């Protein structure tokens, strides 16, 4: 793998495009062969029944979801570990409905396997879409096309003749459906979050964007390398069982602040997770920092000892403020220089940091557009905050890091990978 070292992230050493090795079957090989031969026909039969029959019948979603769960259950996906971010285990059923994706919302999902689209369709019955790094517009996909896209080569731009739309128009046309967006534009092995397409910047203000992280155990059913149909089917259908780890973050709104949908909620007046009201604040409690009685202080300038009234004098405070301002200016200049160097320099000199992710070759972390593409595809700074917020949530939920490698890097990796084999 040393010859592919340039496709590792420079800062962390993470290789998001390398296929996850499969554990050898050993003495269990006869069992794995038997499971594979029995399961593969059942999986294809369930998918064909869904595509050729149920898709065209004017029936409800119950039979469709039951068929998709049959397709998921045949390969041994019997356990789904679903958890909401910030919610204790065992209290999921007591959470309000707005904490989960629903009609009229957007699901920003990680992209690692064909099972992503299959599971999300079985749960939420959404509209599936494809994103491209060179445009904020999206392409609507059917379930079979979404499954095949996870095994297809990455694309920098949509093919000629592709019918494109944006999130606002799609939500207006289908107010009774959720919309799934894969903002990374291509699959990974689940060990990193790639720079985002600008497609999420077209989300209407006030529409909730739910970051959803999907991880699999064993992880060898991810498809970072395209056209690995046989390997994917073998890894999926030969193992006795699989597990999906699903994490859903709090909703994000596409506004200038990139704030959470929960911002502005009076959590002190809201009930607890058990439904009981919170105790009233005691009048003897200290005033909260930032209230009229206790103005908010800059933590860089003041600390705990300043609240003791020791009287160090205004000169010390002024000197501290000047030092802090100078340090912040130096940091800003350094960050700007690193970002410019990363955008102008060769691929081998890019660094994985919050500064170099912005303006990188593929549009930065959360940005869109590869080098040489129209600069109009790059999101404005206000929208970039939303992309950064969603990307950070996906990285935190998946317990991975954001990297600067993008779609253009994967195209080059796939080319060398095939030539090396």
C-alpha cells in the first residue's frame, strides 16, 4: 500500500478510499458458501419484486417497507443500533417526533455502501438524490439507481442530458416526502468524511437538515472501490449476521448562522427526558453569565480569579486585551496563508486542517467544485457554515475525522488501483 500513500490524508494518515480487508473464512468456509448460495437468490427476488411490482402499484408503504426489510433481513442484518444524538438509551420512544426526519425535511447521510439507500428507504421512504462537487443542483434517483451508484465510479460533474433540480424545488414538488442527500458525492470506507458538495446550500431556510451517520459491522460491506459487485455480494451474504449503527444528530437549519434547530429553545422551561418539569431556579442562585445582572465576559481576557475582586488594575486588563488581539490577528493571518497555499500548491502539499479544508481542490470541507470548475459553484461564506456544521456532526457521530481528499483524488486513486491490479 506504500505506492498509494499520496491518497492518505496528510494530517491524520487516514486512507478513506482503501477497501476494508475481509477476514478469511478458514474452517467456516463451507458454512459461508452455503449461506451465500441460499441468500443471493432471495435478495434478488425481493429487489425484483419491489422494483417490478410494488413500485407500480397504488398501494401504501406498509408492503413496500416490509419487502425492503425482507431484503435487509435475508443477509443477516437483524440488529440496528439506532440512537439520537444527546438522548440517553432507553428514552428514544419518549422523544418528540420533530427529533426524527419526517416529510418535508432533508437527510444528509454518510455514503459508504449500497445499504445506505436501502436502509433509509425502508425507514423513511424518502426521495433519493445524487450530488456532484461542481454544482449545487442534485439528481433524483430511483432505489435501483441509488444502489448501483454506490458501486459506480465517481463523477466530478453530471453526465450530459442529466435532469437536475435543487432541494428547494424538490421539496416544493414533494411536500409529503423527505429528501436524502449524500453530500460527499462518492463512497468511502467509513473512516473519514470527505469535502461536501454545495447541494445543501440550496435547502430552503427553516427546513431541517438531519445529519445521519451509518456504520456497519463487519465493515467490509463498504464499497469505496467501484465495480466490486462480487466482493460486496460475498461479504454481505456469506457472513452469518451484520449490524448497522445509526446515529441521528439534532437538526441544522440553513441560515446565516448555521445554527441548530434547537437554538433559541428555552431548555430551562422544557421538560426533562422523562417528561417531568424541571425544578424552578432558586432565587439565591448566582446570576447566569451573559444576563443583565452579570454581563458576558471574554474568556480570553478574564478568568476565575478576576471574579474574586483582587484588583489587579485596568492596566493588566488592557495589556491582556492587546496581547489577545495580536495573537488572534497572527492566527488569522497564518490560517489565511495556509488556506491559500493549500489551494495553490500541488496535491501532495495539502494539509488536513480546518483551514486547508476551505478552498481545497474539491471545494474544501463542505465546499463544492474541483479545480478548474466554475467558481460560481463555490458556496458563499454564510452557506459554508451550514456545510461545516453538518460535516462536523457526521464526523462526530461516526467517530471519524474530516479529510481534504475529495472526488478528484478518488478518481485518480481508482485509476491507479485498477492499473496496479
